[in-house]
């Protein structure tokens, strides 16, 4: 049986309440888990693509709702006074759960003109707009969470934003102190942008898995692709970093985002990458 429930804001033992049974919020959902992309904070999704997190119930940010067997009898009906306190809706459809975050802009509290067989004015207080696609879905058979924007779902799954790792101040300072970096023109720790702090976290993980030879060779790989955009002191094996854009190119290079097409030999930068099995 299909059910629509709501999560209500505020401290309470059970924050979930029933809204409607025998109906669904989202229609024609047909998502192939195999084609979904393993979540990476620096990957830009295609328009029709989804991120996925496998073995979701084993993750520390999985909510109890998804870990336990669902029984609608365990939930009370939502009353009218709680309507404005809804933080998100979820629709139980064929054992899967589909979520939509609720923001103030989705509440319709104005008088509207409705067109059916005849036009009529309706007082449309206490209405919510339902999006055409959910913000997230939990597919029980494969124990997989799918979503498109981590920031959108972070309030629904507290702690999930740990996947969007940003380097700490100490880590940024450590990275800028690497032997292959020389800071110039006043560029320093405080100059590093938020996006680059995220890229630094990824780059530090990448460097930690490299051999000393690979670390040395990747500098020349970066220098080869950025010869007109980054200043490289070959004698001292140092990149001179003066701007945030220069640091971004260096970080892209560590992630091996530069490549040459086999046909046409065009040199390119991959805006996002996805590992192929």
C-alpha cells in the first residue's frame, strides 16, 4: 500500500505523521541504480543523472525510518495545527521512499484563479506545491540512497554533509606548505576560497596514495598542460601561486583532470570525472 507522510519540526518522540494513504506523490519514477553516479563532491551531474550512496542503512547518517520495517499503523495522523511545521514529505511507494524538502516558498497562501470547465476564484490557504521529481529516494531492494543535490537533503539526513569534505584551516595550511608550492603576491591561507578548500581535501587524499615518483612526475604533467597559465620553477620544482585561479589549476592537475583527445589532439580540462569499471 502507498502512503504519504510528513516530518514535523520540533522535539518529539515520533516526528513523523500520516497525511494520505493509497496515493503517491511522484509518478513514473524509473531510475536505474547501475547508471547512477557514486557520490563525489567535485562531480557535476548531467541533467538527467543521479548520485547514489550504496549500503545506505550502514551509513552513520541513515535515519531510523529507513533502518526499521515500515508500518503505517505506527504513525498518528497529522493535524491542521502542524501543517506549517512540515520540514519534509516522504512518499512510500512500492517499498521505496521518496523525499521532498519543504521550504516556505512551496506553501501557497494566496487567493488563486483556477481554470477547469469554468474559471473560479479559490481561497488556497494550506496548500503545498509538489515538485515533479523527488529530492531523494531510498531504494530498499538495493539499499541505496539516490539524490541530485547534497545541500538540499542535508537537513533530512543529519550528518550527510560530511561527504562534502572541506579542508580545515590546518589542512589548508599544510597543503600550502608543500614543497612544490611557492606563494607569491600576498596570496596566503586567508585567500583560499571555499571551493578550493574542498578541492584541497580531495587533492590531499590523492597525494596520500601516490608514490614519490608519481608525486614528482605529476608536477611535470601539470606544467606541460598549464605552461602558459602557471609559473613553474623547474630548478626548484615549485609552482608559484599568486591567485585562487592558479591554485584551482594546480588542484585540478593533482586530480589529473587534464587530457588530450586521441583524435584531433585537443588539450582539454575535464570539469568532472567518473571512474569507469
